[in-house]
C-alpha cells in the first residue's frame, strides 16, 4: 500500500544545524532492560537484525552487568555471538573489569561505562560515591584502550536528580572532564528523568566546550518524561552535537530511577530530522515496521507518536 505519509514531512532546512546526525540506537539494551518480562534471546537477536536493516549504524546490543542487577540482559553471552557478524557497530555496557573480560572474550570492539553526575544516583546505581565509581572505571577504560577498543562514557543525571533536585552545571562538567581525561572517546549526556529544557541543554553544552570538551566527543540522551526530548535535541544540534541516542519505539527507562519514563523514540527523532533536511541514513518505513513487530512481542502498542501515526495509516 502506498503511504503518502512516508514522503513527508517536507524537508525545510534550518540554518546552523549539522548536515548529518548519527543515531546511537539503544532500544535493544536500554529499552529492553526495563521490561518486566524477559524477552527471549532469539527475539532480541531478530530485533537487532531488523534494526540493522533500517540503516542504523550503531546499535547498542546488551550489557555485561551481573545478571542479579539486570536479569533481563542475563543472556549477553548467548546473544552477542548471534549478532556479532552484522555490518554495524554493536557497543555493549561493561560495569567493571569482569564485565570487560566477558565482552572482550566475545570480540566486542566498542564498550561503554556508566557514571553518575550525582552522589545519590551513584549510590543507588553503583553503590559507590561519584569518585569511587570513577576510580573503578579507570582501569576498565585503560585496559579497553590498550586493546584498541572504543569507549563511551555514559553520564546519568546531568540535568536533574530525583533525590537531589537540580544538578549544578559545574558538577556535571567535572565528571565529564574526568571521564575524558581517563581516556573515554565519547560521552553521552543523560537526562535520566527527563527534566531538561532547551536553555539548560544550551548552558551545559556551552560550559562543556568552555572547559575544553570538544563537541565532537559529545552525544545526548534524552528521556521524554515531560515531552521535552525533541526540543532538547534541537537545542543540542544548534550547539553542534551530531550524535543522538534514541530507542526504537520509545522503549526504555531506568530501573534505578522510577521517575524515568521512556527514551526519545527513534522514529520521532528521524521524523524531525527529515523535516530539517538532516541525513540519518535510516529508512523510516522499515524502522516503524520493526517497532510494530517488537511491540507485538511485548504485548502493547509503541508509545512513539510517529509509529502510531504511520502504522495506523498503513492498517
């Protein structure tokens, strides 16, 4: 069936924006780790394959965290060999040296560590202070770089914390600088509970570049709790950011912060970027079909507005 909506939106470029954005797809990891029911390994593998077929080039595959903490991703050793041959980047989370060992043993070439900008979340998520967590990550990053492995540093609670409230910009800058100084190749700035607004995004990015953090090393990770994820993304693009995290179908949240609702939906992001004339390399029709397929396995409709709009038109 011909779907006119897939020829929309009309591309009307805006000045001061990048020509291309790399989408760091997190649905298979950040999305599925928050599901109450465990998704079978075969379904996860097929999800990643379908995502790869949409033109996405970076798909976060799984997490080598102890199964006790994230039981939904306890099958990392079984899943990764099923998808490792795909022609895309497949980063994985590693919490410590043991997690790195597990990832390297399977041939992973891109890993991520996950830090916190606040003491409360560091305690809840890692049972450590911010500085203790950084000390734990340092040998992980050093060893990974020694193996010529790309390292991403996630930083949670960059804009607000459910226990501490507003997070001072200099506090975030300090931890970002520490992650870069220990060797991280890129950073992902997380709005874990979705409280950021565009002015705050602009202020943080301005402070980071002022502290010598190159914008080329920064990505953004917005949750849509208050409906601000796309507006915040646009503010980041205006500051020169070209890497945006998103989750197919809007899956995900954060198991350690109950006020964290779904991630920015990849389809909603692609729709906006297409309208701005920004290239992503992603086939929106295939992406929508993939999220509809996954929603059927999860037994509920996708929260993505674009998925709902386009799948309704196709039905």
